[in-house]
C-alpha cells in the first residue's frame, strides 16, 4: 500500500496526525494509496515555511517570475502522459479527458507568462503642482487554495499559477480523493525554477480547511466544490479578514429551440451531459426543448445515442466514452436520485441503473441515464446529481424555457441552441448566469477571460483566471509623491486638493 505525503519546503513530508484517507482506483474499486490528513500543526508548519520564503520571491522581478511559468509550460507538455495516467488512475476519467484537464490548466500557466504586463500600475505626471501619483500592484503574501476531486490538475493550476506569478507563496489543499497529481505539480514548479516553500501541498480534510480559514498569516482563500462548503468557507474566511473566492454547485440548462440543428444538439448533449461521467460543474444536466415536437425529436434522437455510450476503465484507451464515478458513495447517491426520479413520476427513457462491466464488477461504474417529462419539483431537477444523468424538462415557449434557467438557484453555466440571432442575442443579454454558450454546450472561457458563475454558484466579487486572477492575488497601493521646490507655503488645515 503506497503512503502519500505532504510537500513542504521542497520535500515530501510524512503526515504526523495519524489520520489517513483511502485513495481508490475507481475502475476496480480498490484502495491503491493512503493520503495523510493534516492537522492544524502541520498546516502551521507549511505556513511558516511559506511566510519565510515569500518576501524574497516577491522581490524577484515579474519578468523572471514569468520565466518560471514559461519553463512550467514546457514541463507540463513533457510530462503530459505521466500526469494524465496518474490522474485517470485516481479519478477514473478517460485518458483523453485527463489530458484535457492538464491542458486547460496549462493554458492558465501560459497566460501568467504575461505577468510583467498584467502587474503594471498606473502613473500620472503632474497631478498637482510638483506632485506625481502612481499605483503599484503588490503581492498579498501567503495564499491558499482548496480544490475538488473532479479536476485535480486544472483547478490547482488555475489558482496557484496566478498567485505565484503575482509574487505570493501558495499552499494547496487538494481533494484527498486524488492527491497524486497536485503533488506532481509542486515538484514540477520547483524543477521550473520556483524557490522552495513558494508552492506547497498539504493534504487534508475539514481539519485542514479550518486551519486555513483560521490561520492569521494566510491572506486569501480560493475554493471550488459544493455550494454548502463554498458558503462555509466564504463566511469563515471573510470573518477572519481574508480575501475569498468560492465557487459552488451548478444545474446547467441547455435550451433547444425548434429551429436548432438536432444532430448538432444531440452531439453536444452527449458530450456535455455524459463526459467525465457527468462529474463536471459545467456539465449540462437539464435539457429544455421548446415545443412538444422539438422534445419528441430530441428524445427520439438522443435515447439511442445514450444507450450506445461505451463505459469502461481508462486503460481501455480511446475506445471508452466515460469511466466510473469517483467513489462508491457517489455511485450510491446517483442511483438513489434516479430511483427518486422514477418514484416522483419522471419518464425513464434510458435506465443506467444496474450497469456492470465484466471484470470490473467492483468498480464504481454508473450507466448513462436519460429522463423525460421532468418537472421542477422533482429531486433530480433540484439537486446537483454530478453523475451521467440528463433530465429533460419540456417547455411550451421560449419564455417558459428562459424562466426555468432564471429561477434556478444556480447560475454557473447555460446554453442555447438556435439558428436565430435575435433569440440568441436576447438570451445572452437577459439570462442571469455567469457563463453562456450559444450553440456551445460547455462555455468554459479560455484562460485570458474569466471563469465564474452567479447566484448560488459563486461567492465573492472576482472570478478565476484571466485579469480577475491578477486582481485577486494583489493589493493596489497608490502613492502621491511631491518633491518640495524650497518655497514655503505654510500649513493647510482643509482637505488637500489639486489647486
């Protein structure tokens, strides 16, 4: 049994709490490693190392910090296969999907090569008589990130790369379900030239999270996960005076208009609804066809495609559409919600329950499921299933379809499929959701834009990556400078103005 470590001050450090979490290979349902669960003392040790290392790193000029990012991009390409294999082994997603996980993180590292430009301040010459004014963007100090199991490469890189490029030290608390890739990323950053102590990984559970929230040295927290935990961390972090951004759950709707190209719609829903076994915060989990004819055509075209999806272990290569879910508990929850959908009156067009793969009977596999005639009072509509389940809610009109999205508590992503520009423009303008796709099923912005939802999907006023990341991980300092000419003007007792 492999025993994993923390990564502190450039070294793999054994856990001292005596507590461990089982790390599974979801395809075979067996424990393959144990991850240490840090206590507050272990977190404090990492923070002290980061606090000692950070000032010198902040003094390194942005161009040289950018060179570390350039080298990191090279190393991520070099180790792509190794990272993807480790990711798939612990998470379960297919190898092509795992490589996509790494690549979308790599793209943010690429963006951070632009740190010298992104960290420039502003300057006003002659703001007043002999007075100049300028601003500086300065690092926060020690920062931290708490990341989920479903993207063990992408989301850590989304957080740590901008934080480090801005001159901060960063402590990562990854998911205890698949911690190997985050440990590998920390090693790669140091190979890229990052000083010891600037990027550290501390494995843990709630005890480690609470230590991050309460530690007075940690200046900011980033989080991605479920909404209840996002609310907990946001409230706790803010109450301790930290800068916090937390991203929670989702229930992403795709509206299908009568004029949509149905073949393209089906392709889009198959990938967005069932890719990664539905374990994506940007997965389409609700299809909303407008009109009975549209709904009938959608189900008729979609059902046979869902039934033909290939499910299997990542070792099957490109011949698999998606793999297992991450844990036995996740499998049980998904099947329970499918049961509730049937009990509450939804039409089960494709039943994925009872799926079993020969030779992998102990794996956490869940068959693809398709519901029709779902209503908004059903549990399968209200809850984030996070599994390979697509619900179809029929709408009579465009306005009714828009209302379903507008009224939902989540506002992460949404999409509309149509050939009509006026409809698409109206949808994009009106909808109260943070990321919108027009004939694009998973509208995840590229690295030079920002990622973030609305409503119960996000807490905080700045998004992930893009320009917002460099705002989140820096403080602005404004300097007003005057060099006296020797003329005595006397004291002023009114508020200074630029006369």
